[in-house]
C-alpha cells in the first residue's frame, strides 16, 4: 500500500503514518486546528495513524501519491528523528499533537511538514518502513 494516496474526485490526500500490517482501526478523527486543512485519524492507543489533507495542501501532495518512502531519518548519536517536509521555508507556527509537531508558514498558514518526536509511540521499525534512506 502507498504511504500517500490522492483522491482526484474529492481532491483530498491521505498520508498513512503506519503501514497496513500495523495499521489500526480509526477510533476518532479530529481537526488539527481551525486554521489548517488537516484532519487527524487516531487509533485507540492515541497514535495518529493517518492525516487527511484538503485544499492546496492536498494538491501539493498529489505528486507524492504512491511513493512509499516519505519520511527522512536523521541520527544523532543514539537518537533518531523522523521528518516530513513539503517546503524548506522557516516555520512561523507549530502545533504539537500526540507525538508529532506540525509546522506552518505565517500569514498564509501553509502546511510545511511535521516531525515525529515520540518515536516510542510509533515504533522505529514502523517508521523505518516509510522512510527514505540516503
């Protein structure tokens, strides 16, 4: 299964944070916040298992549909970090939610990407399965 899918009829994109073998059933769906075009799907343990994108962000993700390795992994000593970026712009606003930090630009509130900061919640092996390695 792809990590990002795009529905051309609805013009929405979906990013799977966990692969099908570990994917849980969606327990609840919430808006990230009132100003973003993101909806978050959570499993019963509180992990964000998928992100729904609407509007201009969904259209940006269209070109990434069917790509499996969407995260980048950085290792510093014995610590790993995972990131997803649509832009290298400097974030002006961030929102932390269930082990992820989402980044946005200023006045336009464009989605820039996210970092996974609670690796134990998601599991390094699961995250590695959707990571591009240099």
